[in-house]
């Protein structure tokens, strides 16, 4: 028996079919976390295979194949015409892969990787279809190189309002020195810098304190930055009488299955992991997410922060962000305008996020709210300061060298002097100017 799609899911399917009729070759469906992406994908695959056409379904993790296969079976997809493949495997066996009539890419924001590109190039005349909750790359650019249209219908806020996702409360106690975080070559925070930023082990006691204060007794998933940190967090929870375990990609599958079942049966309260329980990973319902891993990736942030928002009547999801990810990315259900070009950044290179934190309960909420929606606290309105007159000040001459020019970007600078002025204006260290100078060819 085939699935009965919700209206918004059917609209996404209809829009996708229309995009092909309009001449597009590689649409990308934007389906927020919790929108039922697998159901939508299976319905498109069912219609494709029912006409005798072959589908190549690409994933980046083996666990995702088992999950989507079960969904396809339930929706009566002809599996004889579907090839489920991990990208790493398919790219090595292109000559042995039957030519499909449709390539479906799960988690399509990974599609700019060289392995995906090689597959797309090999089947250059085959229609493609991507699915993602976040059509954006880590560096903020869009997917215009691999997709020709974005197809949208609903956002996370709509799903919450219409009871497809649970509402949430977001708390962000700032417990690490974010100034110590450094980017690696992949434009993500390096493990070494996270270790340095979190070297004060009192953070682990604070994690327990905030869990007990905000979500005592609730099922929680904790995202950590390393296996060692995850194991230590699980140990710390157990030391405080809270059943917690660590799992990672190397945990034997049978052991992992057993632990997740115990979590489902509420014998375990906290699952600690390192990015394992992320994109498409099937875990039982939980209500709380504990974020202990700083990330520059909006996609990873949304996947992790919304992990506890599966709907059930009366449920309130709790997100405890110990690493200030919310100030990099905003709230998980904030309105985001997606496009194929990506996000515009400020002159400092950062995306502007308009949020504020309650000084009473530390909840995070949109800047447009006049009071905290969690506890009702209304922050004191700060009156604009009056100008003050200092009659003792002396006037002095200002020369051109004293002026800090407000360049918009490093590319606007003509020499190292101007780059150093730009660094000073942005409160950056001189090393930033030196690095930009090497990129621009000012330094050999």
C-alpha cells in the first residue's frame, strides 16, 4: 500500500515534476528537518520506476541505505530498478553501474565534492534531483554549480505551527572561550583548537548542572567534538547518577543497535556521540539536544539542533547550546532565504544573526521580541546616551597615516599597509593581514 502524502509533500512532488516539464535538468528540493524527506523521495522513485525507468540513489553513509530501502519497500518502489550506492563506492565502479534515467542525491549540499562531480559528469545527460534541508555550502556559497532551480514549499516555522515538529526552547550558556577557535583547511573548527578552547574541565560539571536545571530526566543526545570528550561526558553523567553512554562510527553495529534500543526503552537517558547522530541517522524520539561541538556548518547545526523536535502532543524540545553556535547561525527555525548563489555576508565576513539572550533565564530568542518568550522577562530599555563635553581635551593634528580606511574587502586594498589598516579597523590580528597579503600576491 503506497503512502498518503500530506498536502505540502504532494505540492513538492508536483513542483518537481513541473520543473522538468519547464526544461530544468537538476532541481534541488529544500525539505526542512522533519518534513518527511524520505517519504517524498520514495514517492518520486515509485513514479519513476513504475514507468520502467532506472534510479541511482546516492548517499554518503552506509547507514542511510538501510533506512531509505525500508521506506522504498513500504511505498512499493520497484527495487529491481533502483541502485542504492555510497558515493565512495559508485565513483570507483562507474563503468559497472547501469545507466539510470534519474539520479537522486540525498543531502544534496555535499554534491559539490569531487566524487559527486565525477558521477554527474559520467552521466552528464541524465536528469538529477537533490534533496537537502540546507542548500548551502560550508563557505556560505550556494549550489548553483550543480543545481538549476530550488523547489520550496514550507519551512521549519510552518512545520512547528502546524504540529509536524514540536516547539522548542533554546538556551545558550557561554561556557568556552570562542576566541581560541581556529579554522582548519576545510573551513571548519579544528579539533586541536576546540580542545584548547574547552581545556577548562569545569565545563563538564556545568553540562550536568544545566541538564538537571533545564531538562532533568529527559531523553537527550549530546554532540561532542571528539571521542575522548564524548566518553568523558558520558562518564560524568554516570558519576551524577544519570545513565549515559558513548557511541561512535567504530562502535560495533550490534552493540550500537542494543544501546539505541535501551535509549528507546528509557534505560539510557543520554546518548553521547561525535557527529554520528546527524544527517538521516535514525534514532528514537528524544526531547533534548546538548551541543558541545562548535561548528561553522549551518547544515550540521540545523541537523543537530533539531534532532529533538520530532512531534508528539504536549512535547517541548529543549536545546542546550554550550558553545554559542546560535550566534553563528541563528535559531533553527529562523526564516532563511535560500538561493543558488548562497548567503550574503557582512564586511567582516560573518553572516549577521539577529538574536538576543535573556539575562534572566539565558534563553535565546529573536531580536524582534520585546520580552523573553520563555520566562516573560522584559529587558530594561537603554536610553540613548547624551553627548558629554570634556573641556580638558586638547586638539591635535591628524595626518593621513592616522586615518583608518574603511575598506570593504581585502581585495580593495592596494598594498600591505592598507591591509594592516583594515585588520586594525576590524580588530583582527596582524597575522590575518599577512595571510591576506600572501593570497593577494603582496608578499612572495
